[in-house]
């Protein structure tokens, strides 16, 4: 679909234009939160944020993310992510498996992210 086609569609269907704007605004808000988290929060908080966001709410499990994937998502080295995850495991917050992290104490993980993580 060309730019002109999209423009014409949005002009003739304002309801679609509204939904597109809402979607883009939500993505922008999410990007701002992620950027703020990367810029101002310590590694444990950034990691907790990713774990909470990527967690399957039914199983409380994060699957198919390697430690390198997590490191790239939080702006850290794989080694520092490994240390942080092991500390979280020793504290009983998570259970580590191969490309699988199960959140054992959701409230504890949320506390690492901080009080503003709920909204």
C-alpha cells in the first residue's frame, strides 16, 4: 500500500485514523517508559521490568529469551545479567532454566522494579 493510498484511506475513514493515532500514541508511551527505565534505573530494576513485561501471566514464565537477549533488552552485558538473575534465584524470586525463567515471587520482582511499575 503506497503512502498516498494510506493517506486517502485515513482521510475517508476518520475512525481508522483515530485507531492508528491511538496505537501510535501507545507505542510512543511504551518507548518513553523503556527509555526512562534504561536511562535512570539500576540493572535489577531494568531486568525486573523486562521479566514482568515478557512474563506469560498464566504460567508466570518467560520463555525463549537467552541471557544475551535479556542483556540487549536492558542495556547490559550478558555476564551482569547472569549475576543479577542468579541473585534473584538465590533470593527465591525466580527459577532459572534453559531459555526459561519462572517468576516464583511476582510481588518480589515487582518490588525490584519499584512502586511505579504497576501502571
